[in-house]
C-alpha cells in the first residue's frame, strides 16, 4: 500500500505541546509518512521571527506536493494561533485536508479577552478545519458551548505516554524520605504559590519537595527561603531525558495544583511511573485523576486541603502504592500510545477518504 503524506506543524519550544509532538513523531505510522516542520522555538523574539520565516520556506515545497493529503496543525493561544493562520489559509487554497489539534490551558481566556476582530478570525480559523482534535471530553463541551466548532467535526483524542520498561514496583528504593514532585512552568497559574505555602504548613521533616521547571524561578526561590523551606526544597530547573526520568522514579507523590490546564503531559508521565496524583478538577484533569481512586482532586487555591491531602499520602505508604498502581493501570488502559495511535490513524483514514464519518472518544 502506498503511504499517504502528512505535513505536521507545531513548536519546538519547551512545554506540553512539544512533548506531544515528539511523542507523535516517535510512532511507527501504518500507511502514513508524517513530515514535521517546527514553526516556533523558545528563544529571543528576533530569532523566533527568523525561525518562522524559515518554516514558511521549508513548508512551501510540501504544500505544492500533491502527495501531501493532510496538514496537521498543532495550535494554542496568541502567537501559536497567528502563526498557524497563514498555514491554514494556504492549506485551504491548495485543497489539503486540515486537522486542527488544539492545546493550551488558557486558549479560552485568550478568546474571551480578544477584541471582536480577533474573535472573528478565531471562528474563521476553526471553520476552515476539516476536523478538530481536542484532548478531553471537557474541552469538547467547551468548544461546543462557544459554537467555535461544528460538533460533528470534533474528535476527542487524548495525549498519550509511553510506559517505562520496568514496573513501578521496581522503583521503590527508598532513602527514608518522602519525595514530592512538581513538574511544569513555574508560575501562579500552575499553583506553585499554593504548593509552596501548603508545603510550609505541612511541617514534616522527612518530606522533600522538588519543583522542576523553568519560569519564575528567582521569585519562588526567594519565597522558599523566606519560609525557611530551602533545606527541604529543590529547584533543579527544566529537566528532560534521563534526568527527567530519574525525578519520576525517585518521586513518591506528584502534585500539580493548577488553575488552568488542558490535559497535562506531566500528570500522564507521573501516572505511567506509578505515582499517586494530587491535582485540581480543571479542564481534562478529571479524565486522568479520579478523586479517591488514583489520587485526590482539590479546588484551585485551597491551600488547607492541599496540605491535608499531601499529609494523608505522606503518612500512608500503602495508600500511596495502591493509588500509584491504579494510576499506572489507568494509563495502560486509556492513554497508551497504541490506543491513541489507532484513533489518529482512523481519523487520518477518514480525512483521506474524503469524509468525517464519526467521532472518536476516550
């Protein structure tokens, strides 16, 4: 069977979207050749602009190639949206099938706070797509409620994560401390302020907090010192590869007390490594974490409850292990790469066969 060609456009900047793209590119697609061009990198704005112009030049031959049937656009708020708009219009003019893959915790905030002209372009953008991928049923409901996308063209395709080769039971080498891990951008939207305050209220000397990521590191380092938590708190910065894996292996509890999210890759990774999760019931997180089953969900900003749930898990090894195993099994059942790949391939099939025939959900 001849392979169908797909042009995929996204970002190389650090974050969840880049992780999703990397995961998709690692797959061995059945019947498809996926060709990726980065339209954005996380660096100085002048370099970003040059990179964007370079991506336009690189994409031009692919757009003219009749073998390219689908253009798969990974899009988020603001700059990501504006960068993809040009590619979307060119795709439509050249009669390519367009798959819009949405990401980002605060896309709806971007939409609500935009003027009427930008809102018009957002609606036009989604109106030109042949299919739109959202990461959770919660996001599907949000897009439908705003009438941004025809419900018949929305497809729920969650993020996925590869399971580690060894079992979570093999990670239980303990140094006598309870290791709590946060991983993500260091900012108030991710609940880092609340996490540090909750950790200060915990007052358990055998609990070590690791806050891994980039962002407002200087601000939070000062906050940690002011609260006399620097002896129990580590800020290793942004981690990837082996260093990232080691943090997950060493952790006993994963926390992401966000105010806004989509379907966080960090939670999926933590679940794959068999960790109990403490998070918030925003966007797609309830599709990952079931309160009282594989972790706890608290209201954003509820520092007291965050402290209580952290203490509950820190003091109960059996509960940590039980919830952690359920996290691992939940990833295996619903968010494994083979499951998500089959859904995307079926969606690609329907696009290349000139029609969207149904909806794919978790």
